[in-house]
C-alpha cells in the first residue's frame, strides 16, 4: 500500500513538474514572439506594430564605448525610439540568437546578442536587454537597453544576410 501511494504521489509530482515546464515554455515562446515583433517592426518600419508591443513611456537606452574609452549613453523616450526605429529612408535588419529568458510571474527579461544591418550592409553588433511585463494576457516591452559595438563583433551563427 505504501509503495503504491508513493508511486501515485511520484506520478502526480512528475505531472505537476511537466505542466510547470510546459507553462514556462509557453510563456517563453510568447515573450520571444514579442521580441520578434520588435525586430519585424524595425525591418518593416511598422509604427503601429512597434507601438502595439511597447509600454507607453518606456525607457530605452543605448550604450556605446567611444574610441577614447569614454561611454556614451543615449537615453530615448518612447516617442524617440518609435520615431527612430520606424523612420523612412533606410532598410534596417536586426537579428538575434542564443536568447536568455528569465520569467517570474508577470515580469520577464530577455538578454540576447544581435547584429544590425542597414541597407544590406553590416552596421554594428551588441547585446539587447529587454524588460517585459505581462498585461491583460500580453507580453509588452517596458524597457530596453542595448550595447552598440562596431569592433570585435562575433560572427553571427545565423550566417550572412540574403
């Protein structure tokens, strides 16, 4: 009887653990879909798409190390980042890989290396850091930060752009 009870308890624990893993993977997929929409909005210059995944009044900061070793922080408001990323006149492509996703309740963080191309030419690389919140069942970007690097960029595992 005790062995049977232990087996049942073990099966229940395995089932609960499996459900937890499935739920986490489902949230991870939804979070990465939001990040992909961010990249898609840059490529298509789709202001409406970008605004649909950003929290109004989000804070966005790029960090660049200058040749003299100084660091330049460019702090962009919600309107600044929407205008900059969807402006006409250039073809832009951002790609990421090896995403690290941390989730706790209704907040998440995504950390990912990226490369950026303008008009079909490599521009820069770096690391993106996105902070997200879940509102009304949707993951939205509340803040983003990224490094902007032009030297010593690793080769993308995604290969060359077409």
